[in-house]
C-alpha cells in the first residue's frame, strides 16, 4: 500500500506528487478500474492470452533487431 511521510518543511504539493507516483507504480488505479465491473472468465482468459501474445511479439522483435545489427 503506497504511503508518504511528509517532512517538516516539505510542501504538501510535493508530498501529493510523490504519493501519486507511488500509486501509479503500485498499479492501484488500474486495479480499481479492472474491478469496477465483473469480467467473465472467458473474457479474462482472452485478455491474458492477448497480453501474452503481445509480450511474445515484443520479445521476438527485440531478438530480431539484435540479430540484424551489423558492427
């Protein structure tokens, strides 16, 4: 759970900015949006498969770029 300790002389705006960054890195907002509505198991499975396909293609693209380099 993200949390921020505010220093004595630290402006509140700076603390809010640090808190927002921590929330974003932790994925709290995306998790809340995902849980707003029920997702059928078939839809979740398709989403996960699409994400896996996307990761695989990205990895293959990187490998191909590495192989095609000419020094």
